[in-house]
């Protein structure tokens, strides 16, 4: 059947999101038992025991719909961030909050500015939503060109998305750069700062954006439980913004968008926030080790503030990825992000997993 005439042109021209290969698929295809997945920026440590316990307890109640208002999670998060409960919106991953923002704000003919070589969902979501995306090239050093993004705003711009730190480059914009950017953006243009990797950052000059909300009512902060908190499989993320903005956004979300298990798990993560510091430190140690090893192999490594690193190899990263796959190591070639043939993203794994990746790379490159 040819359904093409039924769909908007933006949808027909868009390719679906291509996730990192699941471990089970690679096991099936290659007949390998022991697979290391370093492809989706997940936390290899897994959820905390207290979080698993909260999920199990909540599972007994799944015959009922979840709390549509995420009441307990909202109250707990509001206390944690020291913001009002009305400033919070939760989503089925922060991905859904990005989608809500774009759908709620952008009408035909209007546009959304984001950086090229950034989280691919901005391009995909704006493509299917009136082809509204306006990517701006990266600055030297693979970071967002915030002055160029501010300069790109026109009278049809509704939203600017800043990914800080950026996926897939791992780079970040400093507080000074972000302050100057906010000062340059007209107050009627919404700035969404996607901080999915916020908890991993160790740089002192990284902007602490929650404190900027009162001075900038056009600011929306996006965070997630998918990364350092190890809840990628449950899907829970959130936005923090001015309550008047949030109350409008709530109208465009599905009524029961955050399931019962996710709400319970996220509350348990907040109750165990003291664990974040150790997770951040262990990630940093492994990231530094991995980067040192990769540089030692002659690969170009982009300094990262996240739980992954962008690497440039002299040849074809797709080929290298296949060779690594044959050795049971899944990484992510970056051609879908437009970063060129040689670009490859490696997520930080457990020490033995990182060691295995480096050993496999040594075998291949030598
Ligand atoms: C920059 C960025 N934003 C958002 C997300 C989506 O996170 P979630 O799992 O909360 O939808 C990701 C996931 O990889 C990401 O890298």
C-alpha cells in the first residue's frame, strides 16, 4: 500500500531514530555470549538496591493508573531543587519534555534553533513538526556557538535548545558564555537548556541554571533520571521553568505519561541523592583512564564533561565499529549526527568493560 500521500512532507523526509544496538540483538547475530555495550550513554552501575526495592513495591499497584500529577515526585523534587512544585513537569524521559515544548510552542512557519552535531532528537522532532529546525554549526573546539545561535534568532523563532554538556561531543559552555547568551536572547524566545548529563559535570565554571530561573522567566531546564541515576529503561525526565509556562506545557502532555514504577523509582533516587557524588567520581576516573588510553592509541579525543567521549579515528569509524562488534564491544559511529566518517562515540563502562574496549581497539589498530 502506498500511504505516502497521507503524510506531511516533513515526516516522509525523516528517518526514524536509530538507537544503539541492544545487547540481545548482537548476541543473537554474532553468537557471542559476553557483550560490552558502550553505545547509549547509560550508567553501567545499574540502579541502587533501594531504587529496585521501590520499583518492586510499586509493582504491586500496577492494576491502577499512575498518579497523573506525579504528586509525590513533584513534591520531593521541589524540595530537592528548592523550587515551587508548579515549576515542574515530568515526562516519559526528558525526550518527551523536548517533544512537548516543540509541539506546544511552534506553529507552522516558526522555527527552533539548536546546534548542529547535538542530540539528534532536536532535528527529528522539529523535522516532523512543520520542519521547524534551524541548526547552527558548532564553534571550534566542538562546542555550541552560542553567539551564532543568538544571532540566528529571527521574529519567527520560538525556541532555542542548548545542550549542555552536549551529546555527542561531550563539550560544555561555561557560565560566562551562557550568561552572555541569555542576555542576548529576547525575553519572548524560550531557551531550553538540556542538562541530561548535568550530574556528571566536574568543571567549576559550568553554569548552575536553577539559580538563573528567577531572572530569566524564558528559561526551561531539562534533566533526566536516565543517566547517572540508571533509570534509562523506565523513562523519566523533567523540565523546570516558570510556573506560568509549565501550566501551559501540562496541557500538551499525555494524562498518564509517567508510569507508576518510574515515579516510585525517581522518588527513591532523590531520597538517595548522596550516592550521586560517588557515581560522578567513578565515572570521572574511568573517563580519564579511557581518554588516556585512546590518546595513547593515536586517536583524537574530545575533552568530555559527560559519561561518554567523542573520538576521531583516521579511517572509517563505521568499519572500526564493526570490527569492535566482532569482538563483542558495541560503540556508536557518529555519521547519523553528521560528525563525519571518522567520528565515534564511546560511553564509559565499568573498569573491566573499558579495559576490554581498549584491548579490542589495540588489536584492531595494530
Ligand atoms: C542530550 C540528551 N538529552 C536528552 C536525552 C534523553 O533522555 P531521556 O532518556 O530522559 O529521554 C538524551 C539521551 O541520550 C540526551 O543525550
